[in-house]
C-alpha cells in the first residue's frame, strides 16, 4: 500500500529543513560571524595583501553583520549605500566624489531619451576624452582615480549597455549603483567581469544562510590561494642559479610562474565570496583550472566570467549573424574574433591600470597560440563523431597524462607571456635567471 503523498517528504530535503527549524537566527548568524572573525585575524596576522585590503574586509564583514539583521526590503538598499559610502573611506573624498560624479553622468546618458546608437557614441566620446587624460595628464585628475575608474567601468560598461539594449523598460539608478559600485572593487583592480543580468537575478535566489555560507567558504578558498601565492613567490628566489643547476631552475620557475596566477584566482574568490555575504548568489570565477585536460578545457575553467563575457557579447552575436553561411565556418570565425578581442582588451586593461598599452610580440604569440588551438578543437569536434566517455583505469590514466601535458604546455606558454620581451624569455631559458 503506497504512502499518502501529502505526508511524504523528499528524503534529500528533509534533513536540511529539520536543521533549519532547529536553528535560531542567532545560531545561524554565529556560524557565519565566527569564521569571518577568524579570517580577519588571518588577514591581520599574515599581513595579507596591503593595509587597504584589511580595511575593505572590515567594512565588508561589518556591513554583512548589519545587513543580516535588516528586514528584506532594506537589505539591498543598505548594501548599495554601504558600497557607495565605502568609496569615501577607502579611496578618499576627492577620488570617491569624482568617481561617483562620473558614474552618475554615465547613467544620465544611458537613461536619456536619445536613441541607443547616440548614447553609445556619446559614451565613446567620453571614453576617448578620459583615455587622452589618462595618457597625457591633461585633465588634472588625481593619479589614484584612473586605475579605479578603469577597474569599475572599462568592461562592465560593455556588459551593462548590452543588457540595457536587450531589456525592456528604462534603466534604474539603484541597479546601476549596485552593479558598478561594488565594495571589493575599490581595492581589487583586477576584477571579475560580472554579468549584469546574472548579478541582478542572483540576489537571494536561495536562503541567505546558504548563500552567505558559500561566500564564507569561497573567501577561505581565496585566502588559501593568496597564502600559497606568497609561498610560491618566495620560492622563486630559492631556485635561481647558482643555488641550483640551470636544468632544475628553468622547469621549476616555469611551473611557479603559472602557479602565481593563484593570486588572481584568490582575489576573485574573495570578491565573489564577499558579494555572497550580501545575498548575491553568483557562480564561481575559476574552477580547478590546474586540472584542465586540454586547451579548450583550460579556457572553460580559468576566469570563467571573462569567457562568459566574451561568449555573450562577441561570440554569440557574430555566430548567429554568420551561421546562415555555414555553422562550422561561423564557429571558427566567432572563436577567432573572441581571441583577437581578448588580446586587445588585455592591452586596454593594462592601459587603464598602468597608463600605457602593453602590446608586445609576447602578447600576440600567446593569444594567437591559444586561439589557434581552441579553433583546432572546434575543428576536431566538428569532424569527429561523438563517442561515449571512456571509463576504467586506462581512461583515468589517460586523463591524468593529458592534465600533466596541458599543465606543462600552459606553464611554458605562460612564462613566455610573463616576460617583458621574447629576448628576455630566451635568456631565461638559457640561464635560469629572469
């Protein structure tokens, strides 16, 4: 005789619901606040990053402690107000005031009654004026303004305009402020390209305790990456000739050079973890990229937000425009366009952060090789019939070998990209010294 459906509780959900019923708000908050307090201790004890990082973390964690207890209708407004006010604390009144004034001007243009094309033209004009000011200093803005301006607006403005164009209804100021003025962005100049629609739709998709718990875990994960980065950075000096033979120094330093990306992935995990504390249930930014088993797999795992940004804004529009002339051709052309754009945008990013374009032979070679290999994967996937995935110890061994080969290849390519010039890189390969 079957059980009464009305009395049946799904087995996967029952334990979680029972735990939540037994848990008071105070206990739930303590389970989040205690690890955050321990993280602050670690930040302070190990002097992680720079002093401004600790100040930013104190603001974020303290803001979370307040936002957690606010009624739902006030939470998002408080987070936005905290982020805007945080600019004055972390950047100073001059830079913060200028940054907010520029942001409000950009929003006024987007919100205006002009046709979308004219909005884009006006915004491009402002961008050109600011680029001139960044390159020459003619605008007499504070030097600290330019990297933060670039970190906030250089890529997310593209995403924002794309989504505004494809969304019904006028742009809203609260969405604009909440999306652009993110508290961690005042410290982290390398910042994940968060998708506007994903950001907006992710707010409190799940229970705040579940979202914040994941955020705490990702902050722990990012902190581990930053501590490992510090250790690996210090190891570089221990593997320099004449301390060790050149034959050992070169491969070790090549591997360490790639592993230093842990700093970027660590910062990204902390950034998204902080946003989780405030209820934004965003996806992870990097997914076990050291376990990539091919170049295409590497592209999918590392800096996922960048890959999604490229696919959404550049790949899909070009692909759908060209696929009438052939699906395979459209995929190849769109993939090539993505890597050419990525190459240019990395130089563009360098300009806003450092004040000059970094367009070197190394950059061209690095992105050309990656692009060609990903296109080759597209070619192979189109020509080769789909087969069921292999299983068993042989498949595991083969996968391990592909992971090792991919790690080795990316490490060599990354070391070349990190060198100032190809001449410097060849010298390093011969001498073991950078």
